[in-house]
C-alpha cells in the first residue's frame, strides 16, 4: 500500500478524536456530510451544477460551489482571519459533499496552490491556499505541487475590498 493511502487512513482514524465540524457553524458533522442546520442556507447560495459566471483567460474549467456571501463568506473569513487553520479540512469535506465536486477534482493531475503574500503568511502563521490544497490532496489522492512551483514575482496590493475585475487586474503578471 502506498504512503498516500496510509496517510489518508491514519487521518480518518483521527476523526474519532477530532471529528469534522461544519466550517460555517462549528457543529460536529459526519465526514463528507453537510450540516443539517446550515443546509438551507447552503442551498440558497449553491451554484446550480457548479456553473460559474467567472471567466479567466487561459482557464478552461471553473467549478463554483457557492456564491461568496452570507454564511459561506463568514466561514471563509473566519478561517482566514480568526486563527482557524483546521477549518481548511472542514471546508474541503463540505466541498466534496457537493454533487459533482469529487469527479471534477479527480480529473486533474496535480494541485498548485496560489502562494500567499509573504506578509500575510508571517502575520497569520499559516498559508490558507496550501492548507486547502493539502486537505484536497489527502481526501482525493492528487498530489500537491511543491512550494516554489508557482512563484509570485510582483508584490501586489491587498485583494480585500476589490471586486472580481479589480482582483484580476491586480494579479495580472504577478506570477
């Protein structure tokens, strides 16, 4: 049995001691299940069949799970700014409970996380995109690219408060 499979099995044993929690309300949930308390809100924010209005030049497949607002936005901001790095794994479990997510993710050969700003990394103490990539890797068995695969070559202003178009312009030629 390969190393990755052993890690996943050992990781699942850990769920007995630290069970998955809903990243939106913190209630304990079964692995790969959605929180019954948050389900109505999730359904309101869910993108039909993962259809996304976002288009990025050079990117063929974009799968959107939810609209970034209300409870979803709150959970993500909590993970990023309230020192809750363990929520990355819980968000991945929530994502994988979305119909079609596992199949969509499994079509890729490698996961390349977008590097965080160095100042954010030092201030926060953890790299959110890398944590999410590692949690996805653990759940579906796709390797994560080593650090340094994607390198930020231009320091950019913060993304907070920018709309989608402004964010794309902000990151143009940054990697």
